[in-house]
């Protein structure tokens, strides 16, 4: 292994450590607790080393969002892969989405609530975000209905899921009715 390869591997390792530490801190104490000073202390590197990887908290949030998008896409595909038939597949997708949001609140916030400097629905959209949308589209596109563009239907269904996730987490909706909400969303919007 060349010196350059070793340095690149070490750099990638430090970057993963920064992202993992930011994510852990955000999940434990919220994003307000994630500061470059705190991260530098936790990873035991100086702030200049941290800034050599990320220009600031915004870029760290973006890195967490991209990692989360990859994880969410995998979770959605895993949940829908064994589902037999459109209704079961869409229901599994909805449950997996809401479970991801519930069990990864800081990551979900990085993906959809905070400014991570990422472009959505644009030609510059990073691949992990495109793939997360594709994971939704794979199951929802087939139930869009005649004359409805599959991507547009997916956006509307996703908006419904996001609303349920956000309002339930904010305790605006009682969590015990989540399953009934999923059934309504599937039955009335996806009509499967």
C-alpha cells in the first residue's frame, strides 16, 4: 500500500468517525448539541482537523442525511421484497418508512427538516437521495392508477408518510392509531 493510499484510507476513516459521532450525539441530545468543538473533543482531534473534512455543521448534517437516505432505501427495499401483492407491499413500505423515522429521529431530521446543503428534486440531487426516492417509487409506481404519473403519486404518498411521521413524533397525533392511519393511507390514497 502506498503512502497516498494509506493517507486516503485514514482520511476516510476520520470522516466516518466524525459522521458517526455527530449522529450519535444528535440522537442522544439533539442537533443543537452537535457543535464542531464538541465533535472535536469527542473524536479527539483538533477543530482544524474536523474543518479539513467538513466546512461546518451544515456539511456534517448533509453527510448524515446521505447516510440516512442509503439506510432508509435499504430498509424500504427489505420490507417490500418479501411482500406478495401491491397492497401488502405498499403497507410494508409505509410501516418501514414510519419505523425508520421513529427509530432514527436525528437522522430523519437531517434528511428532511434541517439544512444539510443538499439539493432535492434537482439534477444536482446526490445519488443516495435519488435512490431513497427510487425505493419509494418501486412500490408506489405500480399503484399510481391510470393517468397518474408514478413519480407524482409517489411524491403525494411520501408527503402523507412524512406528515404522519412528523406529527406523530411531535405528539400531535396519538401513536396508538398509527396502524389505522397507515391502513387509511393505503386504502384511500393507493386504493389497493
